[in-house]
């Protein structure tokens, strides 16, 4: 790994008053894997977007194989051998895998005539890098992990020699993550050079050769992975020691939320099958499961965006048959959705408008919204929850993914709700922000909020939940005490095997 393939030299980029990148320089060698770490809003994605030509730097230059890359031209970056896999997939769900891979590489007139050649090339790349794929499969029918594979193949199809991956495991399960990084190591062994952005220190330590840490738009540190630790990296990212909060013993209150035999059919397919659970005030109930097993449907029902086909929901003992969004908000239920971009915020609206979306009545009089009060409330959320990258009047879409998540969390937790439905609440957050979010959730629990935590992060569930249930194939296991389990046992539960409180074995 002595031959340099990439040099980023003195790159700076401003957005108004915000300095996203400040005189950043870094290198990448052939066959090397470099992890780019930093807090949400530290400038990681901006830097990679400059490398790929989406942004033009204010100062600085980029050299590939010692040749300066034209600025602001993605096609020039692709021709130079740079491929980028975005955090949010840029694929068409109605097209096949092959059609997605070919789109943008040739003119529409030549797509049909080049299909056979493209198929052979795609299969050859898939074989070389161990990325099994069906070229004729419809993308929308694939799992998230398989779609991630297609994104990588699409980049490799353009003969990429430098591959950039922005939060590649943000929506992947643990098994899919392990498979992905095994593949990335194989790619590096064959001479591909990789830069990946991540907040997950375990995968960084296990995969990267070298780690570059950004803080406040600057390079704060650079370490060989073999010569550092997770504790040091976390401290380098945020500038101080990071400790996650611990769950304290707590006496739960009355039953706040209860589901009895909930069933959901979507397109004639049962997504939830007679699901039953109860949740107490001052308690965190963790729901774990591999993506696609029904937890998304459960979260949507409890958030008022999906109707159940059968069964019953009770809120503090009162049946809630028509649980729409208005009823959910009116009942004091806070909602942190799984997909922040689609369900959590409206990108084109200002930060202050998103901040008051679910409490308009508190900021309105005679049908008119009090903009000044809304702006002040948004500023309180920004200050309290450390939302970086904008002011109350900024467009929400300009926030990084992690800072958008902090805005949604702040909107729901500024005043603890009676019930909180939290789906993947710390997804995409840096180590410092994760600790802050966990602290807020546990504080809400202390104040009597009933929290339903839907997460694929087993460490997160063990740290926060009092009781845990697994969802498999739309069915829910019996609950177990979080203090009497570990990641291995939870993994078995997610595969459909579990033990009840008496120790008897069951299978879902």
C-alpha cells in the first residue's frame, strides 16, 4: 500500500457562514481502506461530495494518480475511477438490477443493444468481488442489504478504482454488515482503494487500515487502526471523553399502551400476526428483529400512519380504534420514525416549521402561525440537542442526516411525552450524539414516559430496555428481562428461538 492513488490537498468549503471543510488534506493508497470519522456535521459527506464532483471547493485541489481532477464534474470523477455509494440509495425500485446498473452509463438508444454485453460484465464483477446478484430481479423486491450490493455494483460497473461509501451500514442488519465488510476487505486485497464514512467504532476498528478524524471541519487526528482504541477515537471525534448512560432500577407505573392480537394485512400479505404486548409508564420495552419482519408496520400503526386489520389497541385502558396521526399527537404520543427523510421531516420546510409541525395549536392563534414563537422554540431545540449546520430559518434538507435526526428527537423529547414510539432512534448518529440520545430517553423514562424502542442495535436495546421481545415473521415472542440476556441470546431470538421466564424453549 505504498502507491498513492488519491491526494486531497488543502480543500476548504463554506456554505454561507458555515465552514464545512477547513483546509483538509488526506491521502489514499492502492488497496487501502481508510475510515472517515467525525461528529454529525463535521464535514465528512461534504468532503466526499467534493471528491465526487457534486460540490466545488472554495480552495484546494484533488489529484488522482497525480493528475488534478476537474472541479464540480461528477463525470470527470467517474472517468478518473471514482465511484460513490450514497447513504440514501439512488436506485429505481421499479427497474431491474441490470437496468439500474446500466442507467446513466449509456444513451437510452443504446441500452437495449448493449444489454447482453452489460449482463456479462455485471456478472463478471459480481463473481470477482463475491457480490451475488440476480440481474433480472426487480429492485423493489430485494432486501435492503441486497440493494446495498446493487449500489456497489453500479459503482464498480463504471470501472471504479476508488470507492467512497457514505454510512454503508446505516440500514443494514448485523449479518448484512459483516458480509459487506468481508466483501470490502476482499476488494481491497484485489487493489481497490476505499474510503468509508461511519459512526460505528466497532466496524471501523475491524475493517479500516487507517482512520482520519474530522472535527469542526478540520482534520483533528489520523491513526493506524492497529494503534488506537474505540475510547480514543470517540474522544477525538467530540473533543472530550464519551460515556454512555446506564439504565437505573425503576418501578414502572400503570399500563400505558396495550396491543391485543394486532393483525395487519398489506396487499393480501399478513405483516403482523396476532401481536400482543403491554407497555408500562416509566418503562422501556425493546422490540428487536431483522429488518422486514414486521417492526416497521408495528411502528406505523402506533404512529397513526397505518391501520390494523384486526385486534385491539388500548391507551391507558381506553380502546383506540381510529388511531390516526391527529389522534396519536392529541394523545401525547411522541414519534421518532424509522425513515427520517420520508416520515420524520419535510426537507423543503424551514427547521422552525418542522420543529412545530406536531404542535401547531400551541403556536397558532386565529388560524395564524406565530413565526416568532416558532423560531424561538426551534432555537431552543438547536441549542439543547446540539443541532448543527443551520439556524431556525434554514431549509431542513441542508442538515446532515444525523443533525436531522437530532431535530426530530428534540421535537419529541423537549417535553417528555406520555408515550414515545422510538424506531432506530440513534441510527446514523456519532458516538457523542448516541450517548446524548440515550440519556434523553432514559430521562424520559425516569419522568414516567412509556417508551417502545424498535431497534436492530442489540447493544442499544440491552442498554436501554427493561424488557425485550423479538419479532420474527410478523409474530412477537414473549418478553424477557433485559438484565438476564446478552447479544448472543437476542440473536437467537431474532432467528426465532427463545426461552420464556421459566426456561422453557420455544420457536416462533
